[in-house]
C-alpha cells in the first residue's frame, strides 16, 4: 500500500461518508461525469455526507497539495465535476430538502437534482425557475445562473436565491444572505463555484401549477422559412411566453422543433400562440394544457441514456439576421450525424431588460444559442468537434461577445470575463477575499 492509500484509509476513518480509490468497486462508475468525452482519473473520490466530511476532505486535499473538483449532479458540460490525480468532493449523498409552502420557500442540500426539487415543490403548486433536465444538480446550476422556461416571467434561478451556506477555502462555514456577508451573497448568485463549496441554498418559490406547452415540428428543409417567421413573431411577446428553437439530436429525419411554454392564464396563451400555430402548418402540433411538472419531466439534454460524449460552443445574437438563418439551416443539414444540432432560446422580459444586483452577467435580450454534437464511437470525435467549431465560427459575425457562463467549455477561459461583463472586476475582488490562493479553480474560473 503506497503513501496515498495509507493517507486515504486514515481520512476514511474520520468521515461519516466513504472514500473510493482507484481499483475500488465503485470507482469506474463514480469517476465518470455526464459527458463521457471527459475521461479523468482522480486519486480519490470522497462521498461526503456532512459539512464536517467536506471540511476534513478539503483539509486533506490542501495538505497534500491536490487539485479539488466539486461534484453535485455531475452535469457540467466542461467536466468540472472530476479531475486527474486530485480529489473529487462528491456531494450527491447530501440531499436534504426542506420546504415551507406557506412562506413559499425551500432549502436544498448540494446533492439535490432538478427532478427531485420539482417533485417536492410541485406537490404544493410551487416552482423554482430552473431547467428541465431532471438529473442536473440544483446548486451548480443555480449558482451559475440557472435558466428555464419560467425565466422570462420569474427570472433566473439565482434571482430567487435568498441565502446560502458555504465552506470557504480555509475551512470556515459561512452564511451569506442580504444581512450577512453581502458581498459573498452577491457573488454566489451567478459567480458559480469560485468562492467555496456550497452546502445549502435557500430559494423563494413561485406559484405555478399548469402551463400551455408543447412543440411545433417541421422538416429541416423548411428551417429558413420557419425561423424567419418565428423571428418576426417573437418581437414584443409577453414575459409569460418562453420559446426555444432546436434542431434535435436524435435519430431519423432532421427536424426543427419550436418549443413553447406559456405560464400565464390559458385563454390568453391560446390567443398569444395562435399566430405561431397558424402561420405555417407543422408536421406535428403537440401544444396543450398540462401540469407544469409534466412539462418539466419531459426535458432532457442528451439523445438517450448511455455513455455519450458531447461537445458544444455557445453564443448570443441580438436578432436572427437572414444570413445567420441561412448559416443555421446549412450547417444543420450538413451535420456529421443525426446526433447534432443547435438550440436557440429567445430571452426577453423584465429579468433580461433591467439590471439586477447580483453577479449574474448574462442579461441580454435576443437569442442565446449553443451548438451541440453527441457521439459514442471515438472515431467520430474529431469530425464532431470540427463541425461544432465551424458552425460556431459561421455565426460569429452575427453574435455579440456575451455568453452564458454555464455553457462555456473547458478550453474557453478567455471568455469567462465576457460572461460577466462589467461585473467581472467586482468578482475578482471578492474571489481575492474568499479564495486568494484559487483553491477552487476547477470551474469557469475567476482568477484572484
């Protein structure tokens, strides 16, 4: 047994959780993150069950000068939930969740994922505006911003955050809210995992039970026509309406999907959506009244279960220029496989158009987009990366510098400042205060 193995055994004896080393029964499964293009081998994986477990593991990693990766849901596109030769602090067992439906508040632990939160909040007709993929970790998603179908009406997930509990680089347990450590509270709402390890988050909830939602499906050959019509329809729409256009990563004929969620009064939604549903007959119209939970449970961000690899590039366009629409149609038609495409969310409403006092920097009206490719066969990796990069380059002339930080890849450190804009300098100052040695650097890193 080598020195690290001895040290790991000693650490395990101090924890209520478990330590998994290479060669252990669970190691191969636990070292993997959602994106299997990220293939790393940590020296230790620590399954923490308490704040004390986290503090002891953090101390261990720092004493042994090992890099530290923090894993909640493991869905970081860049693979930040793992590392080579370091320590993974796995928080998936810390699933404490407490709701106060009368006051419309919920507190969640760092291991809670979106589908679990939706099940609890929807039992009381309440919701937090987050994405619809059920296995995404709430803490990582919300501290980076957190966007979803309720965002135009209720804001991003970080906008509903009312407090946090965090372990900083020196092992201190710190509470941050509007009355205590206000600078840290400001930074945690959008600044991601740069400032410590989140052990609990408090959120205000919003009343929502039913929505008018579904999809209009068109053959890809009609993409230019439909996107031009959608582009005109979107101007001036109400904040109750969320619209996303996607070329779906799934087998079969390539299709353009216009997805909608209306969170207001159903009768008003029927009227608001009528022009969109009537101006160009789709192959399929599945828009109907449904429970919000049903709509959330239909969400996913991968073509199917299994060991899929993924690569993406993201950006923002103020409008869909006719030349941008042509580029979208052309590149989608030339994709290396049926498991590639683009998603475009149209952002609008008060949470986009007005400044808000937190670190989240991606408040830009227009189209957030991400170009994505999936593959299983390693021989497809190079052409998938090339197709995504070429597509992204084709949209560059029509794009702004803005980008949503949760969409950035591991090799895009130079774009982190673009994600925060004028707020970046303040984030650097707060990072310097709470993590001057950049212990928490395996993220979309704000350097101190």
